């Protein structure tokens, strides 16, 4: 097989996988809208994903706020524009950096976890055992996980943004002698409804993408333990790529309407 | 056996075919399982035994043929009907397939979540779980995680889980594979006791001759995707056919 054939076959399999994932998403909507509903498992997944990601998201958000403010200060000072720090940091974090960075962190933490967990269940026949016992494994495992990531990611992003702003306020307070009250007054003056809503909607799609790809890769895992590693790894790669595509579409659409 | 053959089969396979690409695994396999009997299907590794039994419970869709369980063809069934029928079938997986994030209790409760109404005189989940564990001699393991159990114990818990909905048919996929000879014997005796206690019909997929000798009423040898030979253990073990003899040597 020459290089051109190899590229062609890889492109074909990539688009075939996108097609399969689209069918998988379609099945999710079909199964999610019909009874029975697995509320207990959904709550358990929400707790697992939310609670277990809290520390990681908090630390990431805090460091993000600290570093962003420290890096921006010298440039703003050159132009005598330190007073714009709160507005600039809050808009950047809430509209773009916060959602994308936290979603990427969650892709690694949650997406790979789902891929590995479902992949391991597939290769050890646990998913088959569920099916044989008269339980729909797609509904129990996939629908609950995708719904949990879709619900929890916006909450994690909102929390991460808030902690990032606190980190930024801390630096401004220590280095620029700006009080917390003044800093957060400026933050709330700068942020508008039209900044928060598109970012929140975008984070819902981020959550859906993380759940969908993680579940797809794990649910159709094969090739034993090697396959589990591949499922987990490729879930993170696909999710990261998809997050940037969603981000681009969200920014493009927001730019048209707002 | 003649008296058994006069009874209507609870499970019947006709001309079952399944291929994976160019690999034709099943080439027209036939099977009848009668009420109350233990039917052993023996074959070499890779002969399609597991594929056949997975076709039986709808985990793999066959390319051709029919699968009748209790007079219903499962190849034409919808998901909901199939799920209901599956509550009447217990399945013991080769690797036990216990849910490793759940305790033994939760593993056994899992099939009951949606199908409690299938059980006559239902007296509560707790009673059923304890009864199932007592049947396999593991009442003390109720709050342990699967990782804390030995291979033999895992197989017993999996058997308890397969029995929890009081199925009429039980399918065992290589029930003694990976176990030491003593534990394997314990599992075989347990299977026999369960069959006597609940009057189930059992389909046992194995390549373990000792297992077949102890438990089988009737045997089928699966060779090259078809029924190569059929009969009781004694009939087959005394056969002069070299292919049949190959199974019983060693």
C-alpha cells in the first residue's frame, strides 16, 4: 500500500467513525426519551463525575487565574491600563479560557475514565451479562453517563471560572493593592448576560461531547486489555479535537447573533 | 432418553449459521434441549461453541437459521420482547462477568431491578439474594467485592446471579475453565444439585470431559461448525470414530 492509499484509507475510517458516532448519538436521544429511566444511576454518575472532579477543577481554575493575571500585569502596566485588569481577565476567563481549559481537564479526567471503565466492562463480558439479565446496558451505562457529563460540566465550569477569578483577585490584591470588593465590582460591571449565556450553552455541548465520545469508545472496545488502553487514549484525543471544533462553532454563532 | 425425546423441546436450533468475514464458524448447527435435561455441547477451542451459545441469548445475531426458545423465534424478536424472554434464561459466563464496581449483594440484586414481577411469591429482594447465595454456599460473602473473591467463589456468585430470577433454562459457557480440578468438581456438583432442586433444563458448553461425564444426559460434538456426533456420554466415549475418540483420550 503506498502513502496515498494509506492516507485515503485513514480518512475513510475517520469519517466512518464519525458516522458511527452520529448513529450512537441518535441512539442516545432515542433511549433517553423512552422509559424506564435510570434516575438512581444518573444521580450516582453525577455525584461521581462532579464530586471527584471538584479538586482538580478548583486547583486548575485557581492556578489559571493566578498565572493569567501575573502574565498580563506587565503588559497592561506598560500602557498604564492596570485598571482594566479585572474586566480583561473576567471576560477572557468566562467567555473562552475557563470553559475550554476546564473541559480539556475533564476530557482527561472524565472522558478517559468512561472510556476505560466501559471498555473494561466490554472485554470482561460485564456488558453482555447486563444484556442477558434483561437490562438494557445502553440505557443503564451510556445514557446515564452522557446525561451526567452534560449536566455536570456547566456546573464545574462555572465553579472553575469563579475560582479562577478569585485567584486573579488574590494577585491583584497582593501586587496591585486592589481590594477584593473593588476587583469584583469591576468584574460584575464588565460581565454581561451576553457573555455568560453563550459560554454556558457552549459548556453544555462540551459536556455532551465528553460523555458521548468516552461512552462510544468504551462501549465498542475490542481487542482485550490493549483495546481498553486504546479506548481510553483515543477518547481523550477525539474529545480534545471535538472541543475545539465546538468552540469554534460556538464563537462563530455567537459572533453572528451578539 | 426416548421418554425425553417425546417431550416438546424448550429450546431448538435449526440450521444455525454464523460467519465472521471468511471464517465460517457455524455451518448449519442443530440442537434440541428438552425439559429437565442436561445437554452438553463439546468441541475444540475455536469450534464455535461460545458463538453458538451467544446466538442463543441474542448477543450475536446469526446469519441464518432459527432459534426457538419456548416456541418463540428470538431472531425475529424486538428488544423488549427479548429482554422479557431473557428473564427465563440464566447464563453463566466463562469469566464469571461479575460487575466489578458492585458488591456481591448488588450483583445479585441487579437482575431483580426491573424483573421482580417475574418471580412467583416474591418475598423481597433480601430473601432472594440470601437464598441464592446459600444455594452456592457463599452466604458470608454478601458484602464483599468481586475482587476480594477467588476464581471459584466468583464462579459460584455468577451462578447465584444466573439463578436469581428462577430461570427455566440455564446456559453454562465453559463453567470449569480456569479452575483447579477440585474447585471444578465442586462447581460441577453444584450445577447438578441446582438442576435437581429447580428442575431446570441446562445447556452446558465445555471441553472438560470430566464435567461432561458427571453432568450430561446427552451430548453433542460440535466439529467444523456442524453436529458431528450425538448420544449419551457412554455411547460417544465408546465410539470407534477417531474424531470422536480424540475428545475422550487423555
